[in-house]
């Protein structure tokens, strides 16, 4: 192409971007404060116990977050157990998460009965990495969980597990007036587990063209969803015609809804804060203009006593109608935004992060797949208007890049803290000090030519820096 034609094509692309997403003005929307909330902490994390629990309903017995040290040594892997309240006679799924790719290790489980050693039933992830262990039926009591290198004998991590006596399943009653109570804080370890969960949820062979008719199809698949039934409510189980179950999770997502629904589902399971903004589209140069905050603290669904139906209605009538493909298309300096830009490294472009198109679409990264020649391809999923979820491999077509814009690109969810009855976003200055694994970076906006951006992604290192999870 001649230079003059290339310049003309570039100008046409920019004009298309600025025009394809016109401003949608909401005359009935409340004015958004022009100044940031002055009381917002930069990186303070409120302990789970600080969240008030309604007196009318006993708090669920969610386990404490696994220890990040064992015998004074930083843990190299952290184990989570599901369901959260196992009963005697039930099997338990243990998921160990690490930021470094460890050699296959074992889990030692010791408790009321003889100690057992569990071999991994599955391992996955491009970083962070997941290892799954399955127990048989367990007796009631307290168990010590030790992750150990079977060759060197080194302890890689430790945790605890409590199995309750046999009895009725957890009562299916909503707790409090919000969609769900907040009893935990986001941490580096939970962010790692979020990435591992997303990776496993959409894992598929590299040459597969798999797709799902609805997002809840993967939530309801115990082979994919390591959080399946974690709350003990049969919340992901539709049952059968002969053995019907109560309401199961429903989730129908287009591209703009998909990352928010994934994040909401994970936050609901772990009783974590969840927040998003309502925004107009404006244009790709200025970025979305946001005017209303929404969160799981809303009381508009308190009339729903079934916690699963309350969550479903929250997704269907509060999240879906509140977000769209341009909601994350904000300027990097917007401290109130739902997402912030990250660096271009293999460890940063992890499952769960998103790629925001310049002109209206969203992808969620799920994996890095190595081909026969040793090349590494970035893989993502996207939602569609008909509710289907499909795969996209990294290419200029699927990951469009336009030099000169700063509102799109690779982004991750902004950290949140729960303080004083409010859910507050951590500002850009505080992200570096917060307990999150990904730093704020505008590196991806430095390229003057699209091909330089694609070359940079294709040359991203396949190595993940060593370091303890949650650090």
C-alpha cells in the first residue's frame, strides 16, 4: 500500500472508532461527583470479621483463607477446599494454587482416621497453576492438609479442613438484605484462585472450536467448575426429571456482561465485595462516562428469600442492564473505573483479565496454548447477543489495536475494599501497595504502529516469575 493510502486508511479507522459508539445521554441519571471520594483508602484491606452480620441469621461457616506460611516459611502453594461445609460421608475437592510451575506434588491429609496421601487428579493453568486432589468419603472432624514435594520432602503449603457431622444440608435461606453478605476481603491468593478457576472453566484442546449455548452451562458442569456446589445449596445442580432440584444458577451473557458475571459468581461464592458502574458509551477517544455505582449491597432483592434466586435476579435485572461493552473503555487515569490497564507480560496476561476493543467488544483471557512448533497462542472467550460463549485465538482480527487511543486494551478488575458499610475502589496510586498480583501500567499504549503491538504480544515470554501466591 502506498504511504498516502496508508495514512488515509489510518484516519478512516480513527473516524470510524469515534463515530461508531455515540454518546448515550441519561437525563434521569444522578450527577456523579467530580472529585474522588476523599476517604478512599489506597490499599487498606478490611478483615472479614469487620463486616457486620445480621443477628437474625447465623453466619455461614466459611473456612478461613489458607495460611500463606508453613513453619515460618512462605508457602509456595495454597490449598482451598470445596464444598465449604462438607458433611461426614461426603467427598471433598482440594484445589492447590501456585504462581510457579511446580513439579507434581502430593497432598497429605491427616485427621480423625489414618493419614492418607493424595495424588493430583488434574493439573492445569498457564500461570497461576492449579492442582486438584479428590478425597473419598471423610469422617467428621478436623484435618490437617499438607502439600509436599514427594521427592525432596519439602512442605509447599498447609491448610486445615473441618468436616461437620452428618445432618441436613445447609438451609437455603438468604442472609441479610443485600444480595450476599461481605465476610471476606480480596487478596492475592484469591485473585490467583480466580485466574485458575477461569482457566479450568473454559479449558479445551488447542484445536477445539467448543462453544456453549449459555454461560450457566459451564457453571453447571462439575468437571469444569471447581466451585460447583461449594455453598452446599445444590446451587449449580439442575437435577433430573426423577430427582428435581431447587432453582439453579442462571447466567446468560453477551460480551459486555461476561467478565462481570464471572466476577460476580466468584464473589458470591466467597462472600467478597462486588461493584460496578453504569456508564454511557461516549467515544473511544474520551472513554466511557460513568454516573452510578452499583454493588451486591443493594437491597432491592431482599424480598427473595432463596439466595440462589436472589443472585439470579441480581444478574438478570441489575448487572445485565447496568453494563455493556463500553463500560470498561475508560481512560487509565480514571481512579473510579471498574478496570485498569496492566503490563504486557506472560504473568500479567493471565486468565480472567480482559481485552477491551477500541470500538465495542470484550474478550476474557482463558489460557496460553503451545503449538507443535513451540509457539504460544493467547486464547480468550467472548459472549454474544444470543447468549452463546465462544473461543477466540490471538490475532489482529480478534484483538484489534489502534495507536493513539488509551481507553482499550488489556485490563483487569480494580481492587475493592469494604469499609464503613461501603465498597470502595482502590485508586491507581494504591494498587502498587494493595495485595493484588498485577500492577498498573500504560505500557501497551506506547506503540505507534499496530504491528509493533502484535509483535510485542507474540514475543511475550512463556516464563512466569517465581514467587509465593498472595505476595
